[in-house]
């Protein structure tokens, strides 16, 4: 008991007690603040960023308290800390790079929570950005289309310095997509273009109006050419069939459902066209010719 009492009354004991008490106080304050945040901030993204900011402030505050408590002992440890710091920096270079990546992500607008990105060949929605790693709800893989496959992938934040980051929903939350419709060469191509254009306009015109507003902001902020965001149709043909390419802008999360709507509308138009619209096929048509009149066989 005497030794324990002496330890807690010693200079080192007092400093340790101060650090432990400070840690408990900071933990209680952070917990209370996090409980109060939902009452004043309704948006999910803002709540998430506020909680992250509170955590960072708590870490910084705790480090400052530790430095203040041991400030009188740091001068004698300068050489030791320098050598040890170099070794730690080398051993933890990936960790340091990830922390730097975390800072870069939040200051350079690489992406934010909720964005759909592709990093290292993995496509998914950002669901969490921690100090060292970013978590993605993965899409694609063994699932066709831009749908979730149920796998959560975690990548180190340091990748922002070594790999390209593809953001599908950042400054321009739309994508250009295309649907190719092959039709037979025997029918009226002007009628086909008119029908396909009407279907495309009915389904995609609202998207084009919203996308036009975003694109104006893009051209004002970046050096990009004025691109067409309105639906358009182009045509090519060869000896087999005519191909109509329907090009349009679509919400980055709605590529599959939009193609379903367009395909449904086109198939209904083909069914109601009374033969004026026929889908091209790679199958070869074989026509048998009757024998010439009066030709006899032996």
C-alpha cells in the first residue's frame, strides 16, 4: 500500500492520473455531443461529417493535453525522439500516407460519403471515410448492372496518391449511356427514327433538363467543351441491318432501369407497327426458288 500511495503521489503518478481523467472527460463530452447532434442537424451527410469532426477534435485535444503534461520532460528526449520518430515513420509509412490521404480526400474534393466511385478497379458507393480507410458498398462483380452485390470493400486512403479516382456522382451526377437497336433494312428508316426519337424523348427529356443545368456549372468551373446532353439518335448500316444508337444522359444509379424502360417502349412500338418495324437478326434467311415453268426432270 505504501508503494502504491507513493506512486500516485509522485510526479509521474499525478501526470498519469491527469491524463486518465482528461481522457474520461473528453470521452464523456464527445458522447454527449454526438447524442445532441441529431436534434440540431437533420441531414444524414451533415450529421456524419459533424461526428467525424468531433472525433478529430477529441484526438487533437487529447494529444495536446499529453504534450502539456509531459512538456518539462521533452527537452531531454529530443535526440531519442528524433531517432525513434525516423524509425516509426519508416515502419508506418503506409499509415502516414493513409492519414495524408484522409486529409486530401476532405480538402481536395476527391469524393464524399454517398458518392459512387471506382478505385483500384472496384466500383461502389462510399459509405464511410475513416482516418485510415474508406469503405465501399460494392456494385457489379457477379451482379449485372449497377446494382449492389452485398459486399463491403475497404481500401486504404493512401490510394488517392497512387491510383486514379473515378467519381460517377461528383460535379456531374449523370452519365451518358447508349442503347443500340438493330432493325431490318427493308422498312422505312425515317419512320423508325421518328418512333425511336419519340420514345427516347418521352422517357429521357426530364433527365436532360436537369443535366443541362449541371453541365452549365461544369463549363463555368472547368475547361470542358459544350457537350450535348439532349437525347439523340444516330444511324449506321451495312449489308445485314440498320443500327440505331440511342444516346442519352441518365442518373448514375438508374442505368439499368432506364434501359429497361427504353427496351420496353421499343418492343411495344415494334409490336404495334404492323410490320413497319422489324428487329434485325444475325440468323440467315434462306429463300427457296421454285423451278422454272415448263422445266422437266428426268
